[in-house]
């Protein structure tokens, strides 16, 4: 609360911006812009999505206002004021705003596979109205119309393009393609017709495979493992093909990617190395410099355990592959994420806390993510499907319409 905005307050703002620009750029900003940023000719003022702005600039301006006598209500506890500003931050919002901008620039045609679910319809409407691209909803025209009207969105009926498998001119082409893929796997022509014409997940994947859409969002109505199995009819998206699920966990200003949360049930050291590579790919596509840790209950060989052996061997596999990102292991989670704990191991190849955690098995990955989400209130994005030649994201059955929209945005940005 100030009577006026004077030159001293403006100068304080400019100086605070200049100082902030010279500091290390947080991961959220790198994720938002899809690349690493550092002070130089291409980055001389902080990015608009930098979450530090809210708790750096206002205190500087407020102090200048108090020093020059224009503040009506001087702030007694400046540090407390700064902390209260930090508490307003939602790290996910900052990330998603930047990814949103990338998706808007891409203008992808997004296939929403489950047009019989009102959450999916809301997400499709939001995707199109936000100017992110063109939404293609798979379903029956009358059913989509009825659900939109029941949800109070009758004005959106004319906005969405509904694709019905029973009406498409491409069905014969889709079936021929699918038959060639599955004919030696026990599927006859009638099986192929049922899959292509009656299963929305398979039909949507066929649309994507033939270039009749640029990305696909599915999984809101069926378990992810089942949906992935159906997608495998059209794309090579199995563990053997190198597909991996990577989940982003955001909490306390930190961003950590956990893998594999979707595909590999019990990976060996070769699989773990592949999971690390896919996790690093996702990190890079989000603008992070990947630092991968293979986590276990042991650290660098102690205590000795047969169960931890593969986590000890996986870094050796990566070393042989000659990857360009940082990796280390095996280690406990606290060593991977806590700089003080890591300092006890000066030989570690990681230059800072890990931001990609490769865990021993899918069940431990799932438990870790859900525990953080439920007990710590962490924000979870994903799992992000990586390692396949298509932009496909599989939602959770408990996803909200906003969650589905976020996955569509990730698909539009081809994250993964």
C-alpha cells in the first residue's frame, strides 16, 4: 500500500531484476521454456514464468517505498512477507504456463479417444478454446451432443469435430494396416474388424498412425496397463521396444522424474539403463539437464544384497553405451537428493542432486509416486509415455478434465 510509485521504487525493481537474472535459473523455468537458460546475450532479464519473481521483486519495491516514506502500511517483518509470497506459488502452474505456450505455437491436431466421458469432452473443449490446436473427439455424434448438453456446454457442440469409426472413410485402410501387424499373432479378419471398428483406443491409435491426428490422449476410462496393451496392436510400445513411463513429481520447489512407472514390471540392468536414457530424454524435453540416480536401499555396494545387484550393474551398462548425461548409482534416495548426504561420496559423478530417479521395479515406482502424492501433497504429472515413435499420453482413470488437458498439452509438445 503506497501513496505513489516513485523513481526509487522503479530503480529498486530494476536492480532486483538485474540481480535475479544473474542467479542460477530454477528447473521450473527450464521446464517451462523447454531449454536450459543462463545469463548472457539471450537472457538478460528473468523469464516471465520465473516463480522467484513473486517473492523477489515485491519486497524490493516495498522496501524502497518504506525508505522514501510513501508506504502507507510499512512491513515490519520483511522476511515473513517474503515467505508468505513464496507460499502462494504453485510450481505446476509455472511449468504448465510455459508448456502451454509451446503447445499453442505447435497447433497440433489432438485426438481425444474417449468421447463418451464428460471429463474428456471438457478437456477437448478447453484444448480448442485455449487456442492450443484442433480437437478430434472419437465417439458417436448423438452421444457427444447429449453429454455436452447435459454438462451445460451445448454451445460447444458445433465446435468439436467428432470422429465416428462407423462413419469414417478410412476404416478399410485402418483394418488392412492392423491385419498386416497382427495376422501372425492369432488375429483373423473378424478380430481385426472388432478391434478397429469397436475399440476406441485401437481406432484412435490407427488414426494417429495414419497421420489423421498429431497426438493422442487416452486412458481416462480404462486401466493404463490395458490401454497400453491395446496401443501395442498399432505401435511398438512394449518394454521390449524400449517404451518407458516417466512420472514428474513436484514438491517443495523440487522437480524429480521417477521411472519406470508404467511399462517395465521387473527390469534387469539392461532395461534399467534404457529406462535411464528415456528418463533423461524426458528431462531434456522439459528443459532440464538430466542427473540420473539408480536408487536402492544400498549405496555404492553396501549393504551387499542380491536384490541391489542390478542397480549396481546398470551404471556400468550406461557407461558402455557412452551416454552424454550424468548418472550414478546405486544409492539411497537421500544420497541422490540431499547435497549434504551426497557430499560424503566425493567420487560421485553427479554434480548436484539427481532429478531423474530410476527405481528397481514398477511397483516400487508406483508406491513412491502415490506415497508422495497422498502423504506429502506432491503434484504429480504423468506417467509420461516415452520411447515410442508417436506422441501418445495415457491418463489415469482418476484424472480430472484439467489433468487430461495437461496430458494433451504434453502430447502436443511431444514431451517424451
